[in-house]
C-alpha cells in the first residue's frame, strides 16, 4: 500500500464507505491542532493531534483498519503515517496535499487558512 492516497481515491473511498460491509475498518484521522479543526474538517474525521499520537494511537485506533491521515498540507500526516506503520498500522495512508488540497480540488466551499 502506498504511503499517500490521492484526493480522487479518497473521494471514491468516502463515497463507497457507507455501503461496504467493512465500513467500520476505515478511519479518517485528523492530526491537526484543535484550533485548526475548528476552522474546517472532513466529515466523520477523528481528531488526534500529532503530539498526542504516541499516547492515544494504541488505545483509540484499530491496527487492522485502513486509516487515512490528514493535516493542513500533508507533511505532519505523512510523518504520522510513517510512525503508525512502524507501530504495526500497516494500512495507514496520508492524504496527499492535506486538507488544503482537498479544499482546492474537492470542496471549494471549505474554509481555507
């Protein structure tokens, strides 16, 4: 599995997720700070700021789930994905370009910062 997922691939995943029998095995994970999540967020995302990941990941995330991680531009999320994979979360992927790229390509009504 690639370390990054493209916006079109995530759009397809989100479109199909509710109808898939394994919908519970998918997680959209926001690793930005709470103030950033107050500005804009992807629906259904779980917020675990990057700095809290080591203390929360093993308690709150399923290591067998497909986890798509995002941040503002994709740098923090890629770092988190690399760490998650070292921890055995082998299906973790970073949203290429982050929520900024999502806002530009998929949802131009989304607030940007």
